[in-house]
C-alpha cells in the first residue's frame, strides 16, 4: 500500500518545477532583433558586448543591467550639467544648463521608477519609464545645441541606451 504522503511529495516537486520559469541567456537572434530596432545599432552591439554580465543574462536580466547603467549615466550627466551651471557666467547658458539639470533630475527619477517596475515584472511600466528618460535626454539635447561640446554626446549616449532598453523591454 502506498501512503498519500509518498505520492504527494513527487507531485509537489513536479508542481514546483512547472512553476519555475527557466531563464536562458539572450540568443544571437534576439540581440540582432534588439539592436536592429534601436536608434543606433552599432552602439547597441558594442554596449551588449562591453559588459560580460550580458553573456549569461536572460531578457529580464539584460533589462536590469541596462537600466542600472542608464541610471548611472543619467546621474553622471546630471552631475556634469550641475557643474556647468556652477561654472558658467553667461546668464543664457546658465538657464539652458538649469533646464538640462531639471531634465536629468527627472531622468534619474524615472530610471528609479523603471527599476521598481522591472522588479515587479511590470515590463510595460518599465518601458514607459525609460521612454520618459529618453524624452528628457531629447529635450536637453534640443535645448543645449551649441553649448558645451561634450553635452550632445552624453545626451546621444543616453538616447541610444534608452532605445536599447526599450528594445529589450518590448520583448518581455
């Protein structure tokens, strides 16, 4: 006679295994699809190759890594723009840099939101937040044309990174 306990243990193990979702690294075809849909495919490919964590990350893990990097880049640019506000004596430039500073404060905040959305598996919310960060970088870029020469590159890098993240979150 078989006890009900001996039957329930294997059943629970099978049920547990079925509930666990497997996690597989991003495939080459997924990378191609993500990067070909991004605003800067060469940036996308270089970025994904630059960090060894992407080699073993699934899509959600890749989104987390990229959002963390985006948060860091937005914070670095915020600090850079705030230093420009302090350094410049030209009132017009000061206002432009203050506007960019405000945009990057918002970008940092929405990257924090994106992290929370991602941790709760709200991938569309994460994508929406990253889209807002992209808008803030675009606004700063549009407003700051002809100012500090390194600011457009910082804006462009964040725009490209946001585009890459959207390519990932759209596949989740």
